[in-house]
């Protein structure tokens, strides 16, 4: 839920197939919020997979907040490196949610 909230999406989490279908329905296009959704989905799957392997093969458990922080870092890094500067308040709130510095890239 925390990752969805950072995407400005407020809804309950469903079964896996419903989540995949939701993503397919809401990840069309190239606008900034859609790009964020795609990056978040990929980063979430990746870090959940890493955690699954950590638990299965190393018997180690990472706290949920640490996993969320890793997802946030990966998404913010990719957005910051390739983002287009926008003045729209919607985009501004997404940048704030993901910890992306506002203003011009240096």
C-alpha cells in the first residue's frame, strides 16, 4: 500500500492476476504518471523476488520498510536520470513522493 500511495493511487491490493490486469489497463502511454507506474511495478517485482530468494536460500529477512526504501531509491534514480521537467502539480506531487529533487537537472 505504501508504494501505491507514493504513486498517488489509493485502492486496495487484490489477487496477483487482478493486479497484473490492473497494471495492463493503467500502464498505456508515455505520460509521466504512466512511466512512474511502469518503473514502480518493475522495481517492486524485482525487490520482492530478491526478498523471496533471501528468505528461501539464506534464511534472512529484510524489514518491509527497507524493501520499500530500495524500491523508492531505484524508481527515483531512474526518474531523475530520464525525467522531463514539468510544472503540472500532479507531476510535482509524484516527484515529492519519490524524493526526486525539483528544479533543473545539473
